[in-house]
C-alpha cells in the first residue's frame, strides 16, 4: 500500500519503523528534517516529500500533527475522493478531521504507542477499520473501539504506564542500594512483571483477576504488600486520577 505521513514526530517515527518491513511504499513529510532524513536513510521504501506531494502519491494518509497545526495545514492540501485518512490526534474529533480533508474519507482515529517500533504493542482504532487493522495488525495488537467515548476511557487508562514504570524504577533503585546491582535488579523486575502479565493468552477473560487470585496466598509477600498499598489508599487514589484524566479528555 502507498502510505503517507503528515508530521514526523516521535509517534510517526515509531510507526514508520514498525511497519517499514511490511512491503508498503511510504512517503513522509519534511516537517522534522533530521528525523525524516534518518528514516529515509534507514529504510529503502521510505522517501521524504513536501506535504502536498505526500498526499498526492498516497492511498492512505496518516496525520501525525498537533491538532492546532492540523487545522492550519490540512485545509491547504488537496485530497482525492478515493483516499483514506486516519488521524493520530486524540484531541481532535474524527468529524472535525473529516471536514478538513474532504473529499477524502476520514476512516478512524488511530492511537499507536512508541513500542510499535518493535512490535507487540496495542494500537487503538476508533471506529474499527478493516484497512487499518491490516496495516497495523501484522506485528501488533489492534484494539477496535466502537465510539469516541470508549476511546476517551482507553486514553485515560493508558496513562497507567508511567506510574507502573515509576513503581518498577523505584523498586529497582531500592534493590540496588542493598545489592549493588542496578542492572540485575531492573532485568529481574522486567522479566518478573512482563512474564506474569503475558503468561496468559491476551484473549483469556479475567486474566488479571486470575493472576491476583494466584498471588493471594494468605500471609504471602505479594498479598501483604498489596494490602499495605490498599490501607494507604493507593488504589482509591488511582481511580480518582483516572477519573480526573477522563474528565480532562472530555472537555
């Protein structure tokens, strides 16, 4: 497929890296010259062009701009009725994007994450799209969402990644002060947590509750630390934080 990218930020760079091996012809905009030049140098099927050329020679256009920048740039470009456009902009409703790229079709909002560069990452697609599932589902896990309300909830929940990484980093530092082995501590925790979370098939229902049950041995270390967190109100604070993010995203 001929795929064009408007915008060459961190996420666009990760997406291009992740799908470059899938036999697409990829054109990226010059918006970030250093990043676009690097991508073109690394992948033989990636070329760099001005915005209108990106649009003109693509069947699928992925918009990775900031919302305000998109409002300025997209109306200056000429799209075709046979083109499909997908937006990486969670803060722009799909209906607004559609008005900016007419007569092309605004297919969906797509939310990839940086790990897409290596594969095995979730990719949110709202609403579900067969074309986009084919593009992003080769090496990653497509999560189809039926409406933008659901997308808001998922966007709030994905922010959990940073607190989880902070918990692991703090624990690794705690271990290292006692063992003198920072690298070993980080490796152990990544394998421990990653292995526990991926042991069950991703389609297994209630896998997280099953894991909690397995770690709920009375008097066990896992149960004791979890109960300590609960007594301190950590999980109540988590829900309040998620609620706050969801309200922000709805504004």
